[in-house]
């Protein structure tokens, strides 16, 4: 009765939280299983950014409640942002849920599951589920455990070469549309030395690419560390990770435009491991809408950041977040967003139709935009994005790009990896190349995927050991 399945909704932060919970459970003797139909305990790690995300998780929990009535010993838990946002009210709606754990209490999950299983073994009725959504000082330091593929049970797994590292949690921004400050709490950073040790451990276990994670990752350490020679604590952290032997690539998400001072821009020019890919949330290209959103920058400043990064790395790849249909957004204001979106030439974008979130200032604003107008604006930006991606892909055909080999693709017939610009590539390779950066000649491409052939001649970056029998 110790088989656990964790289903994750939402962002990379949620993925990292789920991985940490899985690692803690594995250390406590639980078995992590990939099939939810073969588990004794099912945990839903949830998202609250949009109401649709919450409704999807609630629907799943309701469906699983029927299973619990058939299998009384089955344990159902809800973790994460929706748990934090709704708390005990979830038990009123979903009385069969056994555990509700908020975003600062992930590390308590193993203990709570131990208690629930002990009660079952003793024949003690569980009654109303456990709810813990309290704040906890230092909780940001508990997301440090990793469940790498090489730790897997059963057949030997391929080496895992990429990993997320949580460096900061919470958010002190007050964007009018966003519920994250409520679900994740105030901004809190982990000690730099602890983060570096974690990255060193991952490198020693074969990880070659690190993605630094935070709600506002560029705000890392601003209350805990001083600037050094004009370099922010975040840039200092990147430098220290950059110095770790074995780490080949560094990425980060999700930043805020205000974090892109000159020191971070310059870092892209002098730190070769820092990938030439930036996720830079725009949200709107209208200054009036940005003010209404409480976003502390203008469209001109945003464009200035994009241009400064491209001046350092002309082939920089960009992705972004955009909200269409924010309350009061006029046709002309959307046109300003469209023009900026087109000018920035994004390779990837997350385009959201505004949806009110209870408890946020924007939910109370007048002049909510009709759904059909939101949908039209959404489609306009999606078409621009599609064309941008196709044009960029077409320019890559015939070029040689460096790809970090991550493992087999979903079919199991080929291998996959990512370019420095975060494009997925599919190709044939020797399994011994997993974890290596290899040159790949692109021979065809879709909007999102590159296909090519390894260039074997002159592969100086490849350790010759991988070619030995």
C-alpha cells in the first residue's frame, strides 16, 4: 500500500515541487509509479493561475472520489497552489479528499501520508481530511531533493542530463491579474552556497543543463546579498553555477523585465554556458494597460531590453507571456500589443485570454471584454507566432546547431535533445552520446521540432570515451 502517483498541473515550479515530493517519499520507503491506475496514493499538484486550471484539477479529484468509494484504503491528496488558495473549502466540495497541503508545506507530505496509512492499518476512521496551508519560515529551503531517472526502479534508466533547481519562491509584485502572491507567499530566496552545492551534486550525477527556477527569478537574493562590482546577486549566482565542472548549459525562468539590468545583459556576452534563450514576459504592448496591470515598465523599455539582448547575442531566441482582453483593453491598445509582439519576433509565446481570478484587483474592474473579442485577439497573435516560428525554422535548415542529447524520443526509436535556443531536435544517435553536446545538421523542420543528422567529423567536444566499446 505504498505506491504513489503524482499528477502535476501548471508550470515548471510545480514540476520541480512534485519531483522534490517524490524524492522525499522515495527516501521514506514509498514507491513512485508512473501509472495512476496502479497506485495506492494519488497526489494532485495543482495550479491556480487560471480558473480553468483549478476546475480541471477539481474535476479530476471528483472523478477519483468514485474510485475512493470503491477502494476505501485509496488515499487522495491535493497539493500546491489550488490547495493554498482554497484550503479547507476544498473538503466541503470534495469530502473524499484525505489531504490538502499548501505551497509551503510540501516537505510535510511524507509525514502526513505516514499518519494516514497508520490510521488505516489500525482501523481508525480518517474522518475529515488533513489540511495544512500555513506559512512556514524557511520553506523555500526544503525544495532540494531530486528524483533523477538513474534512481528509477526496475530496468536501468538513461542518464538524466537536465534538471530544475529552485532558487527562490514567492512574489512581492502586485500584478493586478495574478493570484501567485496569495498562493506562493512573499519573496524568499535560498542561500547561494546551498544552491551551488545542489548544482555540484547534480553535475556529479551526470546532469549537464541546469534551469534556475523562481517566481521572479531575477529578484533572487536582493534582500540577502549585496551587489559586487555592479553585479546583482542573481548574476553572481549564475557565475558560480557557470564555474561548476560538468555543467554545460544554464537557463532560468521566470524573470521579470525589471530584472534585466545591464549586468544581466552583459552576462550573456561573457558567460558562454548561459543559453541564448530568454523568456521575457511582456503581458501587453500598451502603456495604459501595463499601468492597469501594475506592471512597472513601458512598451518602449521592454523593446529596449529585447534590443540590448540581441545586440549582445544577435541570434537570441525569445519567448514571452501575453494576456489579451484585459479589462478595458481597446482595439487600439490591442493593436499596440500586436505591433510590439510582431516586432520582437518571438519563437514561442504563452498567450492567455484574460480570465478573472477571485481575490485579484483586476477581477473587480469594469469593462470586462467579451469572450469572442478575446478569442479573436488570441488567434491574431497565435498566427503571428506560427509564422515567426516557421520562418525561424526555415532559416535553420542546412545549418549545424549544437544539441544536448537528452535521451530517446517519445517513440523510443530515435533520440532527442534541445538546441541552445530551446528548440527540440530529433535524430539518430548512439546511446553513449546521452549527456553530450553534439553538432546536428538540420535537414527539415516544423513549427516546433527540428530533424537532422549528427555531424560526426570534427566532433572535438565529444569525449572519446563514448566511442569505446
